[in-house]
C-alpha cells in the first residue's frame, strides 16, 4: 500500500544531499519562493478578510488549546485553524517539498500540528529565543518541525524571524544558556528573504520573532508539524468541517489526522 506521503508526490521532490546536510547542521532550510505572485496575493486577501471577520477573536482556537506553548501574545495579529478556512491554504501544508523536508526531520510518521497566521504589528513582535518544545532533546530525537511562509519580504527592519543555527544539536534550552533570551545571541541569524519564500526550521533550533520597526505589519503563516504520537496544537478531530473532509484527498486527511 502506498504511504500517504507518496500520494502527495513527496518522493518526486527529494532533498539533495546538500539540502539534507544544511538542514541537519543548521536546523533550517529555505525552499525558495514556492508561492506564485497570484497565490501570494490571494493569500494576503483571504488573510485580510479573516482578520477583519475575526477581529480580537483571531487565533482563539490556538489560545484555547490546552497544548499551547505560550500564553496569548500581545503585539501581533493571529489567526488559527487555517486548514478549515479555505482551500487556498491547502498548499501550505501539503506542498511536497515542504513535506519532504519535514519527513527528513521527523521521519515518515508525522501530522500537521497547526496552521496559523502571525503578523508582528509595528514596533512589536519581539519574542524570546525559544524552541517549540518543553525540553531539550537529543540530536535526531526531534518531536516537532515548523515552517514559515512569508507573505511579506522579510528584513531586519520589519521583524523577520531570527534563529541560532545548530542549536537543535546542543541539548540545551535558551534560558539555560542565556541570561536574557530576549536579547540578541552572538550567533543568531535573521531570515531575510522575499515574499513567497518558505523556510522550514527544526522546532528544536532556538528561534523567535524580532521587532518590526516599520509601519506595516510583518505577515507570515506557520505550518507546524509534530510526530503522529504527539497531540496536535489544533486538534483537527474537534475542528474539522464536513465540507473540508469531502473536498480533500485521503492523504491530506492523514496529515490532518481526521
Ligand atoms: O513569526 C515569527 O517570526 C516566529 C514566531 C514563533 O517562533 C512563534 O510564534 O513561536
């Protein structure tokens, strides 16, 4: 029987050896501009629509979850549960190159944990360096893997994500090593890239948002994955809608765990 990942053509988009080596060593990998200009604009429009519709309630599915890693974040626009909010978001969790990178990190048995939007508002957005897990893990024993789809050009000025390459291998949490994880780390890099780019990062690498020093929100969507034996951040069996179940292929159901 074919594995669901094969049904999503993951084997047709293998990582090159240098991509694997880069991901293994640094804990992140840019997949380049995977979003066409047309899809990028349509995503921005749908996000604006949802942001207006949901207002202060935006992200409530995330904040209500008992598995949330951090309490409600101020200074950001959030939306959660995007897998149930339009077919336009399907690519963001089913793209074969994305899934090939996640498979390389977590093995074949993983699922979507959540699909959320985060935009840092002007003068806001700084996060502590953190990992998306409650403790440090041994190299290779990864439980979670994140990715970020850039809806705006990411720059030092507008609060691009920072990360400290290689820290997924160090077996330490940022707050064990740093006096103040809000501060810059001497080895941190900033993910500067054009809108439409997707970057996968091992969730155990130290990372976080930085301050948006421009007048416009800095927008991005995170497709976040976990191993199948871990709880989802958005438990899809609770949230899934019948029209979505009817629309998506079996392999996407497998990814959502519904
Ligand atoms: O959006 C970003 O730049 C990073 C967000 C992040 O790491 C988080 O919300 O945990």
